[in-house]
C-alpha cells in the first residue's frame, strides 16, 4: 500500500519504520477471516488491513488522532493472528505498538478512561500494589453496582484470583537437584508472582529436577509487556532496561544459558528486546543478547528432555496462547511434552482465535473480551476434556471465568508427571496420576 | 474497469431496495458504509477494483428468498458469496460494478449435520474448511475432509460452486457433493435430486435422483443462490504415507506424465499426483532474487538452476500418497511406486520423514490428509506488488502434449516478462495445470502486461484446443466468448428462464450480458 509521508516525516526513524511496514500491505484480504475483532464485529476498520490503513492515515496526518481511529486501534487484541495468516512479511506488532504510542502521546482520553489506564499501568506491573489492590477489590466487590462498568468488570474478574504462597519466591537462586549442570534464569513476572505462583513453583521444581540451576535476579520485575501494549513505550523501555541489566550479567558473568519464560505474553516482549531498545546505544546490543537467550519453558524442556515417573493419562484440551502460536510460533513443543507425559492432547476448534485475555484487554474492552472468552470456552467444551492446559496466566484467568473445566499451565502437568505436586486446580478433583 | 448499461442501477431504486432490505434482515445486517463497499470491491486484478453498492448478511434461506424478491422488484443485481475467500480469482468483488454483495457466510455458517455412519456432512455456505476440519478433529477424525491448498477459511460450498478441487480420492468436489438447496433468480426454492421429494430421507446420499440432473447448473454460473449442500466424506484411513520424487530437468514433465497416466489409470495411486515445478515449490518460502535477475523479465534459467540447488530440488517435484490399514502395507505400496518412478534413473526419491521437515513439501502431505494449510499463500509474494491470479488450462496426461504445453506457457510468460510457476494436479486423463501469475499491481505498465498475458493464455491455449477452465472474474466473459456462440447462448437461455430479470451476479462466467 502506498504511503504519503512527507520527507520531513520520513526523517523520523519511527515513521520510517511505520511507512516501510505499511507499504508491505497488499490488500489481499486473507487476514480478515482470522482476525477475532473482524469475525465478531464485521467492521472493516476492525480488521488488520483496516487498522494498517488507519495507522498510516493517523501518522501521515500528524496532530491529534481521530476518536474513531483510537476506538478501532484500542479494539485490537494484539493477538497477531493476522501475522500468521498474512503472506507478506508485514510486522503488524511493531506497527500497532507505534500506533498505540502515538495515541498515548497525542490523544487525551476522557478522564475516567485515563484514570483506569493509569491504574492498570501502575498497579499490575507492581506486585506489592497488585496484592493491595486485590484486597481492595474484595472490599469493593459488594459496591460493584455503583462503579463504572469497566471497573466493576475488573473487580468481578479478581473474584476467581487468589494470591498464593510460593516455596521459592524468597530465593534468588535455586540449586539443581539433577546432574546435567544447566544454568538458567527464570522470569517470575509481575502479575504471575501474585496470582500464579504455583506456575513458577512447578517450573522451578521441574527445572531443578532436570539438572538446572535457576537464577531469579531480584531486580527483574515486570518485563515491560503490560505498559508496552498500552502505548506507554517509555515505561516499557525503563522496565526492559532493568531486566536487561540483570540478565545480561547473568549470561556473561554466571554463564546462564537461557532466560526461561513461562508467561508467554512476556516471552514475546523479551524475545523482541533487541528491537524495543534498538534506539538506545547503551543497551541495543545487550538487549539483543538477552533476546537471543529468551525461550519459552516448553522450548527449553524439549531441548533438554523430560522424564515422566507416572503417565498422566488425562484428556487435555491444549489452548494455544496467541503470544505463543502467533507471535513466537511455538505450537508443537507444549503438545509434544504433554504427549510425552501420557496426556491425550486434543486441539481446540478455532485454535487461531484469541480467548480475549490479551494482556490488559479484558479490563479495557470487557464486552469483546467476554464474547471471545465465551466462544473459546464453548469451543473447548466441544472436545470434552478433563483438563484445559495452556501456557499463559492471562489465558488461564480469562477462560476460567467461562468454563467449569479445571485449567492449568502445562508446566504444572509436566511437573506433576515428573514427580512434582498435583496442580492446585486439580486438587479438588478425583483426577490422578498413573 | 468493466461497465455495462445492463447492470446500471437506478439510484432511487437502490435506495428503496436498501430500506426494504434493512426491514427484512435487520438494519445492522445491511452495510453501505464507505469502508465496507471499498473493501468488497477490491480484487487483485489488472483492470482494477469493481465497486459494489452495499453488503447484506442474511440469516436463513427465507431471508435469501426475501432478498431475491426485493432485488427483482427494484431491479437491483445481487452478488452472492459464501466465505468470500476467492482471493486471486476475484475476491468478493463481482464482474460488473454496482452489484450488492450478499455475504452468506457471516450468519449462515452452521454445520447442519454430520452423519458418521453414512459419511457425509450438510453445510451452510459459511462453513469453512477449517470449521469442518475442527469439527471432525473434535470427534476424533472418524472421517476425512478433502480440502484445497487455498485459504482454510474458504469453504466447501463456495469452492464447489466454482468447480474447485482438492487432492485426495474425494478431490472432485462437485462429484462428492450431494443435494443442494437453491434460491433461484426468480425467487423459487429448488431442492435438487431426492430433496425434491417432500420428507426425503435420501437427499444427501442419492446423487442423481429422478428426472434431469440439475445440480451442475449452479456451477460457474449465476442461476441461483445455494443455501445448503451435502458433501460426502471419506473414512479416515489408519495410515497415510506420502511420497516425493524430484526430477532434474524441465522436459522430465514428459516422463512424469507417462508414469502418471500408467499409475493413475490402473489405480496404483489413490490420491491425485501433484507435479510441482521449481518456482511453485520454493516460491512458498523465498522470493524473486532481485539481486540476481531483472524483475521486469522472466527469471533466467541459470538463476533458476542455482535456486533449485539451493533448495535441494530439481525442475519438478512429484508427490502423492497411499492409504493403508498398516504401515507395512503402506510401505509395500510405496515400494511399487518407487520402483516405477525411479526406473529411468532420473528421479530422486524423498521419503515423507525427510520431506515433512521442510514446509515446502509439508504442504503436500497436509493436502493428502485433508488438512487445511496457509503455507501456499506466500506464492503471491514471489514478485512484489500484490497482483496475483491463477491460470488453469487443461492438460492431457500425455508426455509429449505436456511438454508442448510447458513450451507454450513458458513462451507466453517470457514474452510478457513473467515466470513459469506451475503445478499440475494430475488425475488419470487430465491435469489442472495451476499457473500462478504474480505482478506489481501498483505499476500501470506491469498491469497492462499482466492483462495481455492472461488474454494470451486464453487465446493461445484455445487455439491449441484447450480451454482455460477457471478464470478470475475479470476474464470470465473473455474466456467464455472463446467457447462459441451456441454454448453461451444456451447458458443465456437458461438464465432467462431461471432469472428473468437477470438480478443474480450478471456477467459471472460471461452469462447474462446478452440483454
Ligand atoms: C494459495 C492458494 C491456493 C489455492 N488452491 C486451491 C486448490 O487447491 N483448489 C481449489 O479449488 N482452489 C484453490 N484456491 C482458490 C480458493 O481457495 C478457492 O477457490 C476458495 O475455496 C474459494 O473461496 P470460497 O470458498 O471462500 O468461495 P466464495 O468466494 O464464497 O465463492 C466463490 C464464488 O462462487 C460464487 N458463489 C459462492 N457462494 C455462492 C452461493 N452460495 N450461491 C451462488 N454462488 C455462490 C460467487 O460468485 C463467489 O465469488 C487457492 C487459492 C490460493 C490463494
Ligand atoms: S492483532 Fe489480532 S485483533 Fe489486532 S488486527 Fe491482528 S488479528 Fe485483528
């Protein structure tokens, strides 16, 4: 697609990058059929190519973005289904991030929305604040009726969430209990550290059992993913720099072989650190080194191999998180591992479709997210599973709201099958190993 | 851009039609917004997009019938599409401007029945290949789909109506369809075959019924809007084993076709054979080498040979599959095929285990198990610029003729500066020779060359005695005009009988332009 940036505009590296991506769009139209918002809403402006055009026009025009443009770009899930469908090499992810950052810098949202977004951007990446806010939410729950619909929705969402205690959270290093002699770093995450500690604990147990010494540098907090997808690029880059500092020295000084990520949304951002910090001469090369070491837990476990002690024999519906299947193209590894531990892994119909979680999307766009969540749960139920497994805490919380089937991170099942604990979500069920 | 006084719509009539349509289907299911009509008018053709007047999403056969009645009343032409993924053959845009697209797929997308015992499904227009595949998968794959290598979100109903085909023994989608419900241009609802009998229990299992066989009338035509269709499905074989052979030279197509006829006529190979040329194979993962060749010309043979070496193939890759109850039985069948194909010493055998590590080959393995794939889309990116279409002349499974056809195609493409990108999909007697034409649609000069090239294919193959069988919307009237007056006149006579006001897809496959 032709762009019409002025020479002055094109001098800006960001606009140049945007222009070169936009020009790759050929208007084939393959992307619309797999875009969740187009499938639900049928509006051309809620399709990938519609958004590519909108971003182009917004950036070319400069100034204050049109509210309608903001609406359609806000509705994008950043699920990247369009990128796996489109045969061009357009990097839609970069484009939408550029668009979001432009909106954040040039558009004044209504007060309530601004407040909500600031709240999310400040609270979620900060585990202490997040814990506090969950407490506040439980107090506020009875008053949901008098709160705005989005806030009430968020409060309702926290109902299913329970902060848990970790066996390992206080440690910066966990020794290996196996002989292989691997060294890895683990991202504990921000949200996951509060509401998904069982995932981190299962990850640490299985890694340690399979010969990995695990580093968890305390200075690493949020990877930057949450603010990045809200258009808060500076905040994201600041968080990324902290993580890069810690991990780069772990790689260089401690001989860490991989940065392991078990929240796939974060994995996508970390694998792209090279690009995120490419404009920062002090960090560009370090960030690329970190990105090159980043691996989803499933990629690492396939690489080192795992040993089940008792086959699980469960019928497991595997839900592909968008960040794994579309952004990182990691689809076979979780299935391979689950099969290895004796699960009967079934694919979910419409597996390319997002569940509606999408980072902070289910808080900011509850109506669309709810429709997608229900649709996903219905599709899952068609496969009649005993357990749902996935690779991202966001998907777990989202799907849990719409499905009665217990849901776990796949690493919890892998840990259980290789000698670890029964997943918390299955404790109340009669399902058993072997 | 095509224009025609026959389809000129009175703006007042159109406005009144839209008001009535909104009342019929609900205002939110009629869209005349600028963004919608612009997008639905897009195709990838040299002549440019074809503007439409609006898009309507009906929910049922009754609503379709209602829309057809309104279209007749206000003389507004309708253009029905199912899943609308005909990308490269016209997308969702009609032949002539001003038509109102009826997109059936958005709301009429139910799988109405899957009968595992009798091995068939009944679908509405919006059911996609992926939908059907997912449904069969969630049932543990008792039955296998035959799919195209095109968009997984395209569907069996629209594909069948365009004479589409796949690769397994159920490749002939029309032959494997059974029983249609059609809203005719005059507003009547027709149930074909046994479906004509009130309370029929054999609509989707008995193909030819009583009386004239009408189903074929609705293929590559514009006589009705099909609202449901039965499709037969094959029981999933316990073992499917694909095989691959690479042949080094362009002229090996002669030997390949002779082997293909011998094996296909005798039923040695149950699937169709895919005979894929070098660029068609590696074009799914690489692009025109701008650093080594002039983009305004056909890629030189020397560069093509270099690229063959880089991708580990020769001029042609032959693939197919066998189905068997056990792996041993499959291996035994493969041994027979291997012995035949490698006898002359030219072919290199590539087993499935090796081939499947490479997406370029995996496309083929997927098609033999009926698994939808997007891996062929990148062929459209072989050359930059977004112009893409298919040219499908018929080629007999006869060595010398296939060599002549290759020479003819290469000659035309070279004259216009494009590349020979061809896959023969080979049955016992004839092949669909899928040629992909890609060009820079943003360059008027290249557009003109692409246009002339397409027409040259139609003309020169016709002169040699072979029609181009499934042209995109832009070339349908041109291609149909090569078939001789009597054929087109008969088509138009049928049009007058079933759609007297000519309100359904006027111009599709050249039919309905006579008034
Ligand atoms: C890379 C690639 C590979 C491909 N490979 C193949 C292949 O192997 N085999 C193959 O057959 N095709 C192939 N195609 C073409 C394409 O995928 C199919 O033709 C596709 O199925 C058509 O799109 P659809 O199913 O969405 O049909 P639609 O676009 O919905 O329908 C096609 C046309 O049929 C008519 N029509 C549709 N529905 C109705 C209705 N209900 N009533 C009346 N008329 C109707 C309309 O004129 C419409 O434009 C390929 C395409 C690509 C891009
Ligand atoms: S990222 Fe997802 S929601 Fe956004 S345009 Fe692409 S497919 Fe649609």
